[in-house]
């Protein structure tokens, strides 16, 4: 699987590569400060899964049928809650 990390997640590239993913950052793709739609369209044209924390590109991805992982505050809260509960089992 190939993923495209939106600008705010460029620092996670090495982690995802360690997990076995082929990773491209928005910066490496020439998408630094690009419009959200351009980032989403690039991901779609190159069969990449977009990873973002911004709602607008996530919604555009859904509208355009582009695979996307939206790291929302709700998702983060659920992950932390799950980890905490596992600590006290």
C-alpha cells in the first residue's frame, strides 16, 4: 500500500515506512502549500491513500472517491481512551 502524508504529517514518514508502507509526503510530491483539491486529486491519480488531519481534504476525498484516513480529534480521543482502558484491565 502506498500512502500520501498531508503536510502536517511529514514527520511520520519514517514510522510508516518502518511499518512496511511506501510513503510519499505532500512536500516530496511538490504539493507544499497546495490547494486541498490538488492534494486529493494527486492522491487519486496516483492510487495513494491520503492521511490528513484536515476535514476539508477528507471530505473532498470522499466526494471524489479517493481513499483517505482522516485523523480527527474524535479519532485521537477514542484511541487514547482505548489505551487507557487497556492499562486498567
